[in-house]
């Protein structure tokens, strides 16, 4: 506490002194890269006395929520890390500086030092908004040299090509042929070693698409037409389906998922896959997980990804850089910081740690990025690092328009099904195209809207508040209170003060504000515009996903809440018994409710994984042919022929899996019911026993009625909570597969922070509110039948 | 339950515990494995070579200073717990025991504050706190606790309703004020409920992610949960460190829960004619 006050005092003095300027730099770096970034910032401070730099690290998954909220509140950072995917959200709305004027006035600065593709990717209409810091071509093939030797193949040199059919006459120059040669199968046909895997399906498919010269949209900066039904794209997906589902040369999506614990690179390290496609960022992890000292170490390297048969080489890529917010009080100093952090000083640090390929070409072709003789042995791998530079001219960026993430998300629903094999490629991609184009059209439709009438809305809000107040106090206005009643009422309001104060000061304001916003079109950054009841109209008649998500949430609630309550009750009863060590047992049952979201999501994915996951190991045995309790046969109709069920990847089972997961948190509900059980006075049980009641009789006539209030609590809060379920679907399934886990809250969240349609999201929120309110009132009416021991009625 | 009768009960409890403990077991086991072993072995297997390196690395990471985050988290959680207990007990008592105009409808309003998804009130609330210059301080995370929490008020109100009124009435006849009834009659009987609220609130504040994410900028002021997420980045997932950090973040809560159960005893036993 004292330390905190000390820090505060320090800042106060520093502020008063006025000499030091502080620049806030926000970034999403992980714990490891953070060290390098902080070191670079410290160097900057030393080189620029009078300027302090504060690095604010924000986890990547929630980065933009925080940035948007900060901007809305006027407390945005001065400089922020940014990437091609996201920068247009801000640049389009005039929130970040175009760096052109800074560059023109700065004679020491040379933009041509930077790789052109990443510069272009961060520009719109010739204006550069983000100074690139790193580029990450995703066209590196990690090869297991031992596997090549075993198959009698010479090592590739990057001059290979791919084609839809293998060309054996080209031998090692044909990637398709090599993939097949490297695949090893058991006598029964099951693949024991895959020839190839991309780090995620999209990485390889993008390569197939781009190197044929096809693109997903008609423009990178400002697409108006999606192109998912381009015949070349369809053929690429069909090819992928064939390789992963029929030939089993690539692991199927049920064995592969981007955020799975055993990542595809782990499969590579385990020798289960001979070649893997990814970016250079895998290397630090490979060094940790596969050191040269490891007993099953094999020699490995990276090779440039194959070109298409006509020689066109193209690949997807990542990259990031820094931008400057217009709200900064020190633009010139911010520019100096950006030049530093997206320039040689910081780039060298990240390169030395092997974490990011510099966006300045000169730095990417020599040490520390490229190993030389003086580099320690562990860091010598991969030897062929120079291809990270060779790859750059072939990189292709996805559309950077702010509409694209949303459009892609809509297409992904259909695409996921193509990848899983539940839809043929042509049909699936045509479906994806329709969804994507429809959404894009909606987003592009520039609605001519008037500015939000704040004065009138504010007045209306006030009227609503007064109305609510009247509703609360109206029924008893006429009645005259006795002196005693008046005294009691006074005492009551005294006790209510903290809550009432909080309600008026903190809670009602934002609630009313969000109600007003539900009638607006608001993207958080720009001023709101009036939309009247159109948001509500759109929800009910113009948004099919509204109904889908409502259905998913309703099903989830209808099953998970009663089930959860039953489990909690059972646990509470079980844990109420007088047995030695009970506190320890209770803790054991409660622990899952404590586990952190990120860690537990990972663990659950491991449980539900199709290939070798815990659940499937129990049901199908470790060889995949068991049949525990007949469950395998019972579940067969739900899955695909012969394969173990992919719990989270199968439309029919994904929701059930999430429900199963939620039961593990029953420990939370258990505690409440346990408290209720503990509060039942003993004498009721004694009296009941004297009256001759057995165990069941006591349960029915004492326990259940006395638990009434606690049960009602659990039911109501359970309902309120389950309608707002979000986190697990967000982390684990993103609403998929198909829309089978598209919870209402997820749809709301996507509208708010991905689509930047906070107005529409507010309308969705208020619709949910009315729904939950209605259900709760119904429950409370039911409540009248529940016996309250000390009730006032 | 003693002796032979206790045995089957222990059996059931042990089996149930094992099932529920699987996620935590995996977390623990992964935190003790080297990255190599995690990549190459089954999630459930006991480590071939237990390594404490992961813990060491997390505790000494200069980018994410664990001890500082711990201090901040303890402070915020403790203050939130105290604030919630005080305010929620007061408000719950009014709703449960006192009669006043508008009581039932105000209660409905209390419930309804839980029904609006936080996403849409997040930004106006943030703007509100920014205008108060409370951003980058602990205030937005702690002060609301002192103004009552709907969930806990609801919980305590339900519990208070279940307490017999005889003692209240006896105290009233003796001329006690409502405050005295609350502090001398209700609270002592509410051990289990108060412990529940206290423990829940502490745990909730400890594990709170969105609050500290939004309101705390300085790395020195961040909390454990946010720091934890920095081990899961855009391109790399350092599972071994993430798990070690998760275990360390969760362990104090487990201890708290275990210890809190001492206060979780039955209220004063009521016999018939008291």
C-alpha cells in the first residue's frame, strides 16, 4: 500500500516538474518478446533525455476492445502496435496519423529500406499508416531430413512446384509427389506418418489459392466483391479435402486445430509428420521442445514453399508495425519513438531473440537474424534462414479493409464444413461466397443517417428513469404509514444507501446510455447516428443469426441449468455428510470452478480431441478400436464412418461438449447449496425423526423446503448466467462448427467489437434483457409457492 | 460417520474427486514438464523428469513481474471482499427483514442489473471512470464493491429469509435497533453464507480479467490474471510457462477455500423453545 502511494507521489511530482514527457506505447507482445521491447524502449529513453516511455502490454485476444474503449474515453495511448488486418478500422475513421508528412519532413528516414510488400499492406491510397516492424512469410516448409533419407529422397532446395496430380517424372521437384512418398502407412491402411501438415489449414490453402493467381476479393484496400466461388479457389479446397480426408497425406482437421495443445509443429517434432508449413516464429519453440541434446533429435531445416506448376510462387504472410494516435500530445516525439521501435534498434533486439524478422531488408539478410559461424550451435538451426528474405517478394496480403474480418467470419462457417468434409467443395464455397457477399453488401451500404439527437434522447432517458421510479413507489403512495412503519422505512433506506448510491452513480447511467445507443448506429470511435427502431427490426427480420444464436442459447440453458442444478445439489448433499477430511474433499470438487479460463480451455480441448483425447481414449481405447460400455457404437451415427467422434469439431456434438464442460463448474453452485444446507437448524430434522420420518421423508419435508430460497437463488442466477455464456465458446469454438455453438453473447460480441456496430449490439443486449427479465419474473411468481421460513408476507 | 460405514462414502468421494480434479491435475503435471516433454508426451502422463524451471522462469521474468502482480491482486481482492461483505450484508438485511415502500419492485430492479450484458455497458462505464480520472488506478475495481453487488445481495437475502424470525422478534421486544439485530442476531447465524460471499468475492476479484485489463495500464499495477494471459500470445503458446503461472495463480485460492471452511460451520443450533 505504501509503495503504491509512493508511486503515485512520484508521478505527481514528475508531472509537476513538467520537464519529462511520457509516451505510452501499447503492444500485444507475449511475455518473452516483452523483454526485448522493454530493452529497446529503455535504450530510446537513454538516447532521448526528457522523454519517458511506458510499455503497456495487453493480451492479444482482447487488444482492440481495450484500445477502442480507451479511444472512446479519450485516454488512448500515444503509439500502438498494429497489423494489416486491423489498422484500417482506425485509419478509416481518422484516428491514427498518416505517416507521410512525418516521413517527408524527416531527411534521415528512408522508407525504401523497408520491404515493399509490408509497406503497401499498411497503406491506403498511398498514405502509410503503420510503420512496419516485422514481416512473417508463412511459406516456410520445415523438413525432417531423416524422413527424407528414409524415403530415399534427396533434400529439396525450394525449386519444387506443386500440382493437383502428382508428377512422378519430376520426382523431388514435385511437392505433391514428395508428400505422398513421405507418408507412411500401417498394414491396415491407417496413416502412421503424414507427409505434410500446415500449421493451420488456411496457411496451405491460401498458398494453393494465391499461387494460382487467384484472390479472395477484388481489392486489398477496399474490396467490394468477394471471390470465394472462383473456380481456382474451389479446386484448391477440393484438393485439400482429397489430401486430408481421402488420401490421408495431411492430418484431417479433426486431428488438427489451430489452438490445439499438440500443435501441428509438435506433430512434426514427434516425427508424426515429415514436413510442416508455417512461419519463422516456430523456431524459438522448436529450440525449446527439440534441443539438439534431445534423445530423439533429428536434423531439420526450412525450405521455400513450392511454386505452382507454372512457376508462380505466392504465400500468405503476417507482419506488424507501429502507428500513432492523433490524440497524442507529442506527435513529433511519438514519431521518433515509432522510428526507433519500428527501426533498427528494436528490430535487432527482436531478431537476436529469434522472435521477429525485421521489416528492413538490410537487417534481415545478416546476423543476428541470419546465423553465421559465430552463432551458438542451438541457434544455428534452421540453417536456411535466408529464405525468409527470399520469400518476401512472393507474399500476398489478405484484404486489409475493416469489413474483411467480419466478412471472412461469415464465409468461415461454410468453409469449416468443407474442411471437415461435410460439404463438397463446390457447394461449400458457393455457400461461403453467398454469405460473405451478402454480409459485405450490408456493411458497404452507406446509410445516410442523421446525427444522434442527444438532447432529445437524454430527455427521454430522464423520463424513463422517472417512470421507473414512479413504478417502484406508486403502489403504496396512497397508503398512510404508521409512525412505526415510517421508522422502519427510514431504517431500511439507511441500509440501502450503498446500493442506491451505486445504482444511481454507476449503474443506471451506463444502462440508460446503452438503451439510447440501441437506437443508434455507433462504431465506438465516431459520433453516434440515429437509427430509430431499425436495429430491432434488423434483429427480428434481417439477421438470421439472431434466431440461430437465440436457439443455441435456449437449448444450452434448457439443458445445462437444470442439469447443473441437479449436479450441484447432489454434490452438496454428498459433501454435507460428516466424514473425516470433508473440507479437503469439498475443495477437490470446487477446484475446477477456480481454474483459469485460458489454461482450462486448453485442457478441455485435450479432453475432447478426436485423436487421442481423453474422452475418446476412454470410449474407443488407445488403439481406436475399443467400445467402452457400448458408447462407441451408440455414438456412431453422429460421427463419420469409423472415425472417433470429433467432439468440438462435429456440429452435432459441439454444444453437448460445452454443456458437459459446464458441469465441471458445478462446484460453484454446490457451495451455495451447501451453505443453505448448513443453515438448516438441526431441530427440524430432530422433530421430523421424532415424527417417524425416514431419510427420504426428512429430505422431502425438511431439506427441500428449507433449501427453497437457496434453490431459487441457484435457478435464477443460473438462468441469468447461462443466457450470457460466452467465454468457452469464444476461446474454444468461435461459434462453430457451422453455427452450432453460436451463443447469443458471441453474436453480440462479434457485432460490438469485430463489426464495430455497438448500436446494433446494444439492441441485441436489450432484447436479451427483456427475455431474461420475463423469465425471472415468471420464476419469482413460482416462488410464491416456495416456503420461506422468515418471510415477511 | 465412522468406521466401516464411512468406507464406501470415502470411496465415492475419492472417485468423484478424481473426476473433478482431472483438469487441475493436467495443469499441475504440465507445469512440471519441460517444453520438449509436453510436445512429445500425452497430456495426462506423469512427468518423466520433474523440472522446476518453468516456475523459476515465471517468477523471474522481468517483463511480467510476478511478485508485483501478486501484491496488486492481493490488495484488490482483499479490498473487494471487505467492501462487498459490508455493503451486501446491509442491503440484504433491508430486503429480507424490513418492510418499506417499493421493496419488492426495488428488488426486481436489483435483479435486473444482472441481466444486461456487460459488453454494452463496458464503454460508457469506462468513459465515466475516465472522466473521474480513475483510469490506471485501483479505484474502478474496488469502489464498486463498497456499493453492493447484486449477486451477493441476492444470495444473502435468500439466506436471511431462511432464518427464523423468533430471535428477531425477541430482540425487538427487548428494544434493540435494527442495526443491533443485524449485527448481533443475523450475522452470527450466517457463518456459511458470509463465508461463501467472502470467499466468492475474493476469488472473483482475484480471477477478474476484463476489469484489470481495461482499467489498469501500467505494467506495475497489473494483476495476475492479465499477466497470465501474456503467456499466450499471437503466434506462440508457451504452455509450460502458462501452466506454471496458472498453478501459482490458482494455488492461493485453493488454500483460501480450504481455510475458509473453518468458518463454514453451522450457525448456532436452535432448540425448540429458545
